[in-house]
């Protein structure tokens, strides 16, 4: 893939990102809340064995709220983790977290575990996104944190990257480069999309 191809894809993603953000922002708050609860109410498609570490995220702006699903998975025996930004161009640091533990304000004011919380290597990552397609590609905010993190973890062990989204965030095609880490599954309020054989 040439540098001009990478630049063209970056430009296309930037335009799709703006449109996807506007589409998501237009969803009514009560509808977004109901969608998050609908995802949590469905049977989770992956086994949660004792000791399974699931990393979630604290929702930003109009992102789907993963907390109902995280609570359900914790009740099923999962250990939870949340991401912390280490720095631009670096993978996220996943830190163990339990309900009720205090959180610090990180980059963009996103709440993250305190620096003393232990670093962990999740088995399942719940991944935020602005748009996705049925090839497993996603558009995030453009910093590449999740692509780096997923690639780093996959180099160490089998993991599952699970996108959480509203159904309206689906696109027919998301442009991708070799640096984009594909999702294994996407959960929306309407369906479970298994991308492992996409």
C-alpha cells in the first residue's frame, strides 16, 4: 500500500467520521439508553469462564453506554478493566477496575482507573466506534489507540475484539489499511454480527 493510498484512505475516513458523528449525535438520549439496555439483555456470544478479563470503556459524548453490559458480564464472573491513555502513538494501558472504585480524569476528560490500579491483559475488549462494516473494519476517532492495543494483545494471546454500536452506525464499506485491526464481533440493539469468518 503506497503512501498516497494511505493518505487517500485517511481523507475518506475523516469525511466518514464527521458524518458518522453527526448521525450518532442525532439519536435521542432515551433511545440510546434503550439500545444499550437491549444489548445487555441479549445473550453474550462469548463464554465467560472464571478469571476472564473484559475491558470496557467509559462512554464519551453520544457513544453507546457499555456499562449495563459490563455489569452483566461482571455478575457472570468476569473481571473488569478500563483503558488509560499512555500517550499518542502508543497502545492503551488496560487497568483492572471494579464497580465503586474511584476513577481519574484522563485524556479528553474520559474517566479511567487510578494510576495505581494493576495493568492487565484482557481476553475480551469491548470497543467503541463511530462506524463499522461487515468486514470487521471500524472507524474510531482517528488516533489509532484501539488498533494498536488489539494488535499488541493479539501478538500475545487469542483475544476477542467486540464492537458496541447502534445499528445506524453500520456502513456498506469502511476503508481500511494494514494498520487497522479488525473486529471479531459487533453487538447492536438489533443483532449480533459475527465477523470472525468475514
